C-alpha cells in the first residue's frame, strides 16, 4: 500500500432523532456531548416540516 493511499484523518457526523421538541435544548445536549463534531439533531416531535 502506497503512502498516498493511507487515510491520515477522517470526519464524523451524528445522524439520528432525539426525543423532545425544544431545538435549543437539543443543540445544547449535542454540543455538550460531542464537542469535536457537533451536528444538528432531528426532532420528530416538532412535527412535519419543522
């Protein structure tokens, strides 16, 4: 395997739903738990189109 084909770093993201409907609280939870790779959580309790 050549040196050019070795992965030196990788990115990550979070995918998934969180309970509740308070967007600010969900983002606080995500940024407090995953400081290195925050993501925007899905909140299905807010309803369609939220």
